[in-house]
């Protein structure tokens, strides 16, 4: 096993997931914009930075700052629009809109019954794909349903809040040690995931494997997907880049450059085919977006990240599976990372991957050059 050190922590938040069918997306754009747009101090009368930029002749010098929300993710894929935000924001922003829909349409919008908590993992020493496998396998073997999101700076695991103790025990059994305090993130702008901080957990040598192995779990996962006729969906014209907003002096989401938010507004109102935005109160925004959307953010300096490293999404439509299905992320990662040197494809290297969980889908993200190998590895 490869060793790594990283920081890991539970974010103090109560989160809900919302599944919005794409044909209902226009109804919720305003609520989504309210989640991401910075707000001005109370002296401005509650106007957003977007409102002030629209006001003719107004030249405010005040710095926008987002209200403190520990975690927000908005993702638009060919399957759905998926929103993760605080339960309070669901009640304040989305529930009123749902009530305006007809009864038949109202039933199509799904809000998770469980509340979730988020685990933030930041570290170095393993590639993204290996990290997905090592983080998700103990939780899958413990029967904990999860949602997994790879972002520019960190990985996030969403778990039902009632499973928090089970999650802690499962990860501790695999050598993960939770610390009460972690050091601040220090991220190099040259490449994501090259941050250095005082380690707050170390992956120790694994404990003896449980009765159910990752290999057995992988077999069961793909049997489950086959039964539901879930097949990898690829549109080679969907070419993505992973970017991030630039860090401000206070490190959080209160970034002085309004161009980031104006670009996000343009993306969200353009009916995107694929877009994922993650906001936290400790890191700049992380964006996974179509390469053709980059001009919406103005200059090349508006976003961190390589604009030439093209990524291709491989979509798994999971609408036919129960929301609390377990092992999907681990099973997929095992195929691409753990099993990449086996089989009849004569592969000699693991396939680098990242993962995006949404309310009713899973998306594997791979480099354009690795697409053919990844699709072959995921054949069911």
C-alpha cells in the first residue's frame, strides 16, 4: 500500500440533496444563483454583487462576501440538475418554488429524506484515482452509502448524518486518524493538490481484510448495474476542464474578483450541458466546466488551472437504483485503478480518474487520452 499524509475533517453542516429534472431547470435558476452569488454588507440594503454591477452608474468599492455556508455544489449533467446545499437553504430557496409547480411536476423534484454531512480530504502522495479507491472502499465494506466529489483542491465525501459514527470507525479501522484541529490549507497555484500542511492523519498499514473484499464488492456492484441496464455513456464532444477561483486574502469564498461570479452566472443561464461548481467556506470555488465556457470568465488569469488538459466525462445514469445504494463509487474506482493491470486489455498502468456524484448519477472523469481504456475497463 502507498502511504500518504493529508488533512481530514468533518464540515459542520446539515446538507440536503435535490434532484431536478432538466426540463424543470429554468424554474430553479434564480434559486441556484442565490446560492452562489456574493452578498453585500447589510448597509447596501441586501443587494447582491450581481445586482450592483447591473445598476447603471453605480461604482461600489465594497468587497462582496458570501454568507457562511460550509458546502454547496451545483451540477448540471445530461441526466439532471443536482444541488447540494444546507437544509435551511433548501427550505428557504427551493421549497417555495416547488410549491408553485403542478402536482405532477412537483413529484419529479426529489429532495433527500436523509440529511448529510461532508468530509473534506486534502493531501498528497496518491493520485486522484487511488485516493477515491482508498477512501471509499472501507465505507463501502461497512455498508455506508456515500456521494463523492473530486474538486480542484480537495475530495469531499457526503455521508448520511446518522452514519457519522460508523464512518469514523470504518476509516479508523483502515488507519485514518481524525484530529480535532487541522492546519490551514496552503495551496500552490501551479497545480491543484500540491498543498502542504501539517498532516492530521496518516494511512497506516491496513488491518486484516474483512470477510467481504473489495474484489467481491466490485463484482456485486457491476452485477447490480447490469441488472438495471446501466451502461457508460460518453459524448466525446463534451470536453471539460478543471479550474478554480483565485484565493483571496481571507482564503474563503469572499473573492474580490467579481469576474468569477459573473462568469458563473453566464454559465448557469446558458442552459449548460455539463457544469459542476463547488463552493465551501474555506476554499475558492472549484469548477468543472466545458472548455468552450472559458471565455465567459474574461481573461485567462481569471481562473487557476490548465486550460489545455481536456477531460471527458463517462456518465452512469443511476436513476433506476435506490438512492442509498452502496459500493458504486468504490466498484467503479476498483475497475479503473485497482484492476487496471488485470484483464485482457494488456494495460500496464492504472487509469487516472476523478469522480463526481450527483443526486441520481455518477460521472467518471478521465483524461481524453485515457478514454478508450476507461470505457473498455467499465464494460459490463
